[in-house]
């Protein structure tokens, strides 16, 4: 295809892109992927992505324009990753005590697709850096682009849209109430006693209309519940539906109310977990960006 | 294939004396006293993997959500 002169440039880009993908693979609280098989699959795709990115500029320089069309092919392949992720997460959803919800799954799937594009982009930039200024330029280019791209990928968190505080869990006969809303009706005395003893109620109070609409999304609420459950543990088992954590909107105010029985009874980490839940792309609404929304809000 | 009936009344449990309050499509369990009511509702909830709701008029229903 092209001469071996470009081999160091391509190698540098490839290594940079691959390392960047490796860096992005850190296991976070989502515990996903959390198994060597998962790593292997994602690293392999990251490697391919980095390779394609690294080859692009040398291919252009060698006037091998056909090679650049490989980038289009890569996009096709990476889209496949999204559907693989979506499928496998959706299939394991049934086995989750507190499911992630379709919105969260879509978000994770997109993230994994995007990370391959990032690996590709970093490979491309680093090769470019090498061709312009040798290793001296390639190394900082690689590190900087990996850092910037990784930072740019971090979306807003629930904590940036709403205040989270503890609320009183009120009991009216079999009904569990928080604020103005009856959240759950529990017919078993034993279950009600446990709610009374260990239950915690929280209110997520959106700062503005954007937050209210976004956090009201059912997928977003499910994502919060899943994150809380995976970090603090929820007292819940199959056949014990009365301990299911719930989030309901207080229709009189737009606040989101939550009831939960965490295994760890500390409120502070619970609030932290809610605040750190990512805002889902699928849930994001910005009514205040529109003139209609702005007019209606005041 | 696993078929679940969600958000439907799976069973109705109430005291014998409340029998006039209940009728219809779901299985109805009439029980002698509060103790039996507690036990039956608990067992039905575990078996159907659902939960018990208290309608506050002495009638308890089982629903799987």
C-alpha cells in the first residue's frame, strides 16, 4: 500500500489510541464491563479503531485515497457495538433486582460506541503529531487529546440539576406517604414494620423547569434507582415486591420523591449516589431553551 | 416462555364476614380470622411473587407489579 516510512508514525498513533481506550476502560461504579471477556472485546475494538485512525493520514499522504474509506467502514462496525451492548444489557436486565431501564442501557451502549471513535480520533491526531514533529510532538498530542476527549465526554449529573434532601416517611394505615403523594400501599404488617424501621425517604428538588422535565423522565428515575441500588444495596428479593424502591413525582410541586430501604442505612452516601447519577441523554429536555418554555415558566 | 400477569388482581383475601364485599374474576379466599388472613396473604404474595395491598375496608388484594 504505502512505504515503510510511515510505519513509526502509524505505530505511535496505534499505541496512543489503544492506550487511550485502555484508560477509558477503567471500571467505574456501574461495574460494567466488569469481566475479562468484556475487556477483551472492547480492547480489541479499540485496537481496530486506533489502527484505522492511525492509518488515515499516512494513507492520504501516500495518495491512497481508497484507504480512507476504511474510516467509513469503521463507523459501520462501531455502530454494531452499540447494538451488541444494548442487546446484552437488555438480556441481563431481567436478572437485575433493580433494572437499569431502557434509557440507561441506551446511554451505556452509546458511550461504548463513542469510546471507539475517540480511540480512532486519538490515533489520528497522534499520527499527525508524529508526522509534523516526531515523538516530541506526538506524545503530548496523544496525552492531551486523550485527556480532553475524555473530559468532554463527561455529561451532567443529577446533582447539577437538583438539590437532594431527606424527607419524612409518613405512614397512614397501609399507605406510605412522602410529601403530598402516597407512594406505596403495603398490605403486609411485617413489611410495613420494616419500612417504618429502616425506610428512608428523599426528595429530589429540581432547580428549574429543565431539571423538572428531565428528572421526571421515567428512564431517568429508573437510572437513579439502579445506581442507588448498585452502590448502597437495596433490601430486596424476588417475591418481596413490597420492598421495591420507588420514585414518584409530587404532582403539586414537581419534586421527585423516593422511598428506599438501603442495606446501608446512611443518608449522606445515599444523597451522594443520587447526585452522582448521570443525566441520561434520552431524558435530557431543555424547555427553557425555547421561547414557549421560557414564557410559560414565569 | 415465561408469561407473567402484571398489575392485575391475582387474588382477593378477606374475612368470611366480608364476603358480601367481594365478587368477580379473581380467586377469592375467605378466611376465618385476622391470623389466618395474615398467613394467607403472606403465602400468596410469596407464591405469586407479588405483593399484598390493603384496601382498608378489610379486603386485601394480591398484585404482581
